[in-house]
């Protein structure tokens, strides 16, 4: 049986999503916890890779289990044994044709910046204290990303993805308040 997991994680303590030799990863930590609870080696497939220190909210993954899984109970137990940097939001049964990576129809990336020192956002936002930014010009430039484009120039050489073409449906800067901005 296949199960979908929705989770969030703070990437500060991890070398990214994917299992790495001799380095903590979100995938490895989740697999180890599931193996303890399900008494079986479990492979978790994520929606995509993230780099060291990258955070994720509503990240989707899946795993297969020969034994039936009581979703609410395993979710509760996972959150009890996982480190504080990983929170499982839900686990639900899905069809065997569900695939977290290849079935994804949309991904969203958000980047934050703040204009004045703020200890409550410093780990999740970039401090920019230089002269004023021209957000109208930044949004004009961001609009150039809209549409379907080949992004192969941003890939690691030898990547195993099926295509380098992506469709960007939104790219712009938003003002949260005078001192905080985010890009989506």
C-alpha cells in the first residue's frame, strides 16, 4: 500500500532533503523514524530535492508499506520521535499510481528579505540594509520569468530529471510591510 505524507521542515540542521553519506538529511531522518515504527526498512520518495539549509512547508512525499498503516497513529508517533525541525502534517493512503515527484503539477518557492535587523526573521529571511531597492524594476524583471522556458542553464551537470522546461505562472515581489518583502 502507498501512503502520502505531507510535512514541513526547517532545513537548518539538515544537508537537504536527499540522503547523503555521513550527513543528516530530512529523507534519511524520516526513513529511520518510519523504520522504527513500522519494523521494516522504508524508502521515502519526496517531491523534489532541497539544498542544505532550505526550509519546506507542505512538502509532499510517499512511501510503500506491505503492512497496513494506521495513519493518524503513525503521524502522532512520528511527530513524537522526529527532531523538532521536522513536522508531519498528515499521512493518507493513496493509489499505487501516486508519485510525489513525477505526479507533482505545481511547486511554489518563496524568498524573503527584510530591511531592518529583526531577530524573529533572521533565519528565514535575507537582511538587506543597503540603499533602497527599486521594487518596480525588480517586478518588471521578475515578469521575464513568466511563461514556459528551458531552465537547463540552472541545472547541475548530469541531472536525472526528464525535462528542463518549466512553466512559471507567478513571479513577483510583495510587500508585507515597510521592512519585510517576499518573492513568489
